[in-house]
């Protein structure tokens, strides 16, 4: 596992810039788990990522519908929210199927290991700012190296 980037987000413009910076680091079909407490900016980040991919519509939290798909010129952007599910494993087949042909699959409140995630974006509030960290979860996988997941911050 390797830390690809770390940024301090003070404004919405910082979050928008982060989306533009992260996008080229995420290969087509990547599954990215978004981690952070309620209000950390996970859905806001997805909105800016969708805009960076050319989607001009409204991006909302899929808390009740579980999955939203946004068409982009580079392929669908799939956004899932597992917060309300007692057993998130029930959605795994649908998420795996949605990866095929998708530009990205972004999952809020998911377990990176259980989902087989490629990346983890952690948003951690720190007073008036948020710390954003993008982790590549299996950078040595092509050599057969499996490494652990980053520890969760206190209170998560």
C-alpha cells in the first residue's frame, strides 16, 4: 500500500482541485473507497470528480437508492453508498458488475478489503480544514505483493 498524495483542504475550490489532481491517478475501472465521517465531503468530492469527467448534471448522495450512475464522455461514473446496509456484501455482485465498462466506481462507507478496492480516499476533518489522503492499496500486486490497509484515524 502506498500513499499517492496528501492535501489539506480549506475550501470547496481545494476539493475541486483535488478531484482534478486525483483523476489522472485512477485507471479506468478502478474501485475507490471514500472514507470519512458524516459531513467530511465524500459526496462533494464525487460531484467535483463527475464535473472533471464532463458530467454537467446534479450529483447527490445515493444513501437511499444505494447506487447512482452518471454518464461521462470517458464512461459511467458509478457512486454507491453502503451506509444504510446491514450487510454490504449483498451489494457486492452489483458493484462488481458495474465495474465493467465504468470509468470509476466510488463507494462511500465501504470496507476496502471486502470490496477488493484499488484505492482509498480518506477525508479526515481537522478543525476548520480536512486532510485528504489517496492511498493505492495494492501497488505491488503485479509482483504478487499484498500489503495491509492504512490504520483508521481515531473515532472512525
